C-alpha cells in the first residue's frame, strides 16, 4: 500500500508540473514574443491583455507543484532548494518582475517608461522558460551529489544537455504562446502570430529531435521504455500532437492547434517523468544516493490525507480555470483596451 501511494504521488507530482508548463507556458511565450510581434503600443497591449485575466491563475499550478513537493517528498524539496537554489531564485525574481511589469507598464504615458517595462516583460518571460528547461534537463541526466551533499554550481548546470533542455522549453512555450495569440488577437497581429507559429514549429521540431537523441546519450530515461515497450505510446502521442500543430495551423483551426500544443507539452513532460520513475533526483555519482519516490516520501498517513484533499479540491480548481478560459476566450479588439481593468 505504501509503495502504491508513493507511486501515485510521483505521477501526481509529474502531472502538476505538466499542467503548469501547459498553462503558464503560453503566457511566458507571449511575453517573450512581445518585442517581436507587437509593432506598436496598441498591439503590445493586445498581447498583454490576451493573457491578462489568466497569467496569475496559471502560476497557481507552480505553487501547487512546489507545495506537493514539500508535503509529499520533503527530502526532495530540501535538496532541491539547496542544490538548485540559484536557478530557482532567479526564476522567482523573474516571475516577480514580470507581474510588476504588467502592472507598471501603463502607469505613465512615456515611450521610455513603456520600453523599460517591455524589456522587463521579455527578460522575465524568457528567463524562467529557459531556466526551467535547464533545471529539469539536469535532473534527467542526474546531479553530482552523494552522502556529503551537492557538488555542483550554476555553471555546472549550464552544460550542453542542460542548455538544450532550456532551448526546448523556450521553443515549446513560444509556439504555445503564438497559437494563443492567433485565437485572441485580430488583424495583422493575428497574421504575424500565425506566421510565427508556423516558422517556430520547424525550429521546435529540430530542437526536439536533437533533445531526444541527446537524452539517449546523456540520460537513462529510455531504460524504462526499453524494458516495457508499451510505454513508447507516450512519445508516439507527443509526435502525433506535435505534427498536429502544424496541420491544424495550416487549416487555420487555431483553437484545435493550441490544444494540440498543450497535448505536446503534457505528453513530452510525461515522456520524461515516466523515464525518470522512480527517481525524483537521481545522483550521477552513484545510484545509491538518488532520491526516489520510495526513499524520499512523507509518511503513508500524510500521503493518504493529501490524496483525499487533492481528490476533493483539484477538480474545483480545474473547473474554475476552465470557466475562466471559456469566459476570456473571445477575440480582443482595440475597443477592449479602453476598459478600466485593461492593462
């Protein structure tokens, strides 16, 4: 029973990260695209307001994923915030600056003022996307720690495989964000978002192929798949969803393309989570030091209580977010920017 609970929470932990990447990914992508697709102040405001009612709600999933790590796998949480302290703090500072930038940008009618906050939005959107990819790629290949603790630093994390993971996350989020803009913005901005989604898709596909190859070389992720070939259905779903993006964008079926992009992100995350199991933080010094779902979990009673709470409240959170997405799914217009609540 205890082993089953630990496995359930391992995959719930992975699911929460997947949902966070799926939801917050598109607004990180839009923030990164802001200086490239927004040709004037009106278009930039349309881009920001396309995520305005949603971006802070999306980040709830980050808090939830962190909370689950703390409660279900406290040893992992402690190790994560010691070994990956610098990139995690950089992500936190970036997310704080991004929220401030959205609010401060329109407070003064000054071109220099707006340009300053546009730059902050760009940096504070691109940086978390890259850093999340770097952090998770390093987890996939293992971190240098033993009984004496962690022996790496930020420079160590910026290895070729880690950086490739950062680029992959950034490209996933850029395509995801561009597709959201095709749904919510009109006219020339929508056309540029369409072109961006089309062009970035080729870069994303190339990076994904490189990442899959590098994953085989640098990580043991494929071991679970080779021992249970039926699991290859997960990367197959990822490939189908990835090519579905291109097909649906060509058909101008933007909402379906966005859902296909969401499926790509979720299934790609689970491809790595399944390959990682049961490791949460594998050691590349010796496997005996690895933190797993079985040796780093909380007590069975804690896991049982948390499971009941999750089954009760997560559906409520999902229902609310679905309602919010439906409520704010209409295409924006310049007239919407006149509303008092608009950014």
